[in-house]
C-alpha cells in the first residue's frame, strides 16, 4: 500500500497509542469508565444532552431506528447516494425503504424533490415514519427545511452524519440534534476521527437515549432499586451486543482532542484542490456560508464520457481514487425486488456517472496532492 496514494486514511500519533496502552494495562477493557467519558466528551463537543457509543455507525443507525419504534409495515426514506447502511437499518426493523433523489449541486437530499414526494405520499397515505438525511462528505443537508417539513407531515428525523462530526450548520454543531431526533457519527479509520471501529448516536431525548442503551446491551437492564438479590437483572427487550470497548473509546477520546485541526487541514486541502482544478471541466460540491463542511471526502464530477477513462488513468498512476457511492437502489439486494425505477432518480444517476473521490486526509503531503492535480491537468490537456 505504500506504493499507492489512498483516498483516505487515519492519522495515529504516539499519544493515541499511549492512550490505548493505558487502557490495556487498566482494570477495564470494556464496559468501563472510558466509555462514559467518551460519551460525555462527545456530548460536550456537539452540545447535545446524550451520546450512546456503539461498535459501529451501522449499529448506531439500527438502534436509532428501533428506539423510534420502526417496525414491519413502516416506511423510511433516505438518500440513494450513501453507503448501504443508511437504508439497511430500516430493513433490519422490517420496514420498507424508499429514496429521495439528490440535489445535483449539494449531492444531498433535494428539498424540492422531498416536498414533491411528501405531497404524493400524503395523497396515497404512504407517508414515512422516519427520514434519514445523509450529510455526504460532511456537508450538511438543509436541516432547517427538513425539520419544518417533519412538523407538517409528522415524521421523525435521524441524521446520518457518519461523515459529519465537527461540521456546522446554521451556527449549530452537527450532532447537536437541534433539527433532529437522533444524529449518527462513524469512527471508522477513514473518517474525521477514528476509534478503530465505532460509532455513536447523539440525542437530546432522555427516553430515546435509554432505549438505545437498552438495545445496545442485549435488551438487559441492571438498574433496579429493589430488595431482590444483588445479581438480579432483566432482559426487557430483544437487544444486541453493540457495545464499544474501552480500548476503542480511549483511541476515540485521544482523536477527539485533535478534531478541529483535522478539519481545518481538510478544508485547506479542499481549497487548494479547487484553486488548481477550477478551470477544468470539473464540478465541485457546492459550499454555502451557513455550512462548514468536514470534507471527509473531496468529491468532483467529471464529464460522463470521460468518467471511466479518467478513473482508470489515475488508478494506473497508483492514485486510489474511489466512487462514493453507487446508488443504493442499483445494488442487487434492492434492484432484484423491482421496487425502484431509475427514471425517478435522474440526479443520482447523473452523479453516479460522473463522481470521483480524490485523496484527502490529515497527513496528505503537498507533493502528493500536487501529483494528483498534475495528473488530472495532464489528462484533460491530452483529452482537450
């Protein structure tokens, strides 16, 4: 891998390693005090009331759906341009999934398309119980408008902010849950900060927090003020083993201390890309003054006819660009059911036919970024 330049990777320091070693020598490797400290630190950072740390963002999405009572027969909407977990979490609960086409400028759920779809759904008595907006690349959806629509149509909101920790929308931290019921972060190695593997569900609702903690730990409750034997506990629901270990939490805590400089660096890398590529036939994800992106990904759209060719060209030169993401409804698990028509999602298909994720991560060296830029410039010069 040292021969290749990846699209993203973790940044681990000796302080991170020391924080993990400290836990390995402690009394608690899991279900210990470091978990609670990590949760408290996340809540303080995001200015939310509660945080529930789990072993992945996928698990966080699942327990978020369960806590909101999603069940068989319910309908959940999300963006088709996301990782499959954004939709799978509803399927896990037995619900039906549907998609709202994206805005071709923001690459997030289109508010215009959402409004139209809600009007039709109300007429057909098929309104969603929950909508899961996805902050693609760490660029926030228009949450104020989605929140306003939720009050009108009665749906709940789970923000899939897997890319978005540290981002800001309307002067509010993503994860504050100011415009949502629950927000989800991912701590996978390529994300803004990492815990190795891990995720968290943020909320301001105590009951939702308690439900999510119950689902996180097998559905078992050990907190009883009774005269029963001290070892007594109850499984009150069908839960899961979605706990995060103290080892992972220690790494997450150490990384959280560096999050602001991580994001600042990503924004500088993005700015440099834009300054050098702006005169080429390339489209960037929009930027608005009220949104501060984390730039988990640096996304570009290239001409459709050159998409595959430029992809192969950069890969040939050991630049491991990627495509985030294949529209979820095109995956065999979803497409074989013939529930989704491609013509209903023109912007998502347009995006898919043109999108490329360029390398962006904290330790990206300027000479390596210049290599990527020079190769792209060379390609377009050769191909007019």
